[in-house]
C-alpha cells in the first residue's frame, strides 16, 4: 500500500510496527501517528469506551478469517445430531465462533448478541450440538476428538490447515472482525487519509496480499 500511495498519489507512507495492541491507539490519540491498522470493530468499540478516544474507522482492510474445520465430515450438511463442536473460550473469540456457527445455520443466537454472544445467548440448537469451550491455541489438536472445531487463522496455519481449502466455512468480508483503518475524528476528511484509503483498496494491494498470504487474509472491501 505504501508503494501504491507513493506512485499514484505522491503520498509518503511510513509504516511503524508495534509490539502490542495497546500502544497503536495511544500513539494515534497523542498524534504520534496519523492512522493505525490492526484492530477490528469490537476491539475498537471497547478501546473507545475505556479511554474516551475520539476515533473513527474510515475503511475496512483485511480479515484473517476464523474457520470451521473437521476431520470427520467434508460438508456441514453431513453434521450429525449431538456432534461435539469445539470453540475458543476467550470472550472475543467465543462470540466470533458462535456468530460463525449461526451463519452456518447450526444455531440461533439471541437477537442483538453480536460481539457479546456467549453459550447462554443460544436460543435454538436444532441438532443438539455439544459446544465445548477450549483454549484457542489447542483447537487444532482436538480435531480428532470432535466433529467440528472453530479455529482462528493464526492457529490453523501452523497446524498445517489451509483456510481457503480446508475450512468447511470461513468468515467473509461482512464479518465484524475485519481489520480497520482508524483515524482521529478530526482527520476523517483529510486528503492524505482519502488517498491512503484509495491506495489500500487498490487491485495492486489485493493481489499482493493474495501472493503474500495465500488466502490467509481476505480483502474486506
């Protein structure tokens, strides 16, 4: 994106890497950086509530999709009644997994649950699935013992799973969990931010991401 921004818009983009998920918002808030690109909507919402940041998400970037995996079936239509389904046990990823299971038509959640969904949010479970909460990092290892496991891409890849080939269902660009380009509210109409968005959403960036990530990152625009 930096190369596209420079070539097409004469916009010099300096990329700064941070080692945690807190400092990028602190740096944006104090003006050390003009934008950041690491967080999804639920994380941003929580950060803004906790710290009273005056931020705006101006564009979606990529999603590293959570997927539904199985070693026992090759189609969700074959899922038997009373099947064991493993999902992450941390609040953010548990909700994310439940939303994906709902998208698959396997469960129904209480209206408005969204990023706050828990097992208690399930109002319909027609196949009587036995949904087990487990540590997210352990989920690839339980595929032999469960019918389905809902796994984050960052744990699927090291386990030899290829999301766009092995997953029975993947999150798509409409997911709440797409990464966002976030700026201070005062900069929403800034020309350089508008040009950065155009560069990020270019075909060149999409193609480069496909080459680099081999389907692990999906464009969310």
